């Protein structure tokens, strides 16, 4: 269970990093013709897709910043809850083995 918790934490870190990097590329007008920039922006858009359109601001960049930021926060919170659940389950299983 501890390994699963670490994998969830690592996956959430990678997902949040991709979304943040995509937002930075968009906000700084990185060259979309660049292979790395293009792929990171595509992945970020896909990962932040469920949060697209939550807010619509006057600025397109502001809209991206807010919606991608919400996506990062939600992914981090959900991953944290899953990690806690897995850690608690592992702790309970360890206590049961120690008692018997």
C-alpha cells in the first residue's frame, strides 16, 4: 500500500507539473511550433480539460491561468486524499498483523 501511495503522489506531481508548465508556456507566448512546447501544451489542455470554462475572464491568458490553477489544486487535493487513504489502510493492515 505504501508503494501505491508513492505512485499516486508521483503521478499527481507529474500531472500538476505538466499543467503548470503548459500554463507557463501559454502565458509567456512560447513558440507553439516547437515540438516540446506543442506537446506539453496539448497534454496540459487535455489534463485541465474538465476545468475548461469554469471561469471566463476578459483576458484569454487570465482565463487559462485561473482554470489551469484550479485543475492543479483539485488534482493535488484528490491525490492527497487518496495517499492518506492508502497510508491509513496500510497502517491498519500493519496493526492487524502485529496483533495476531
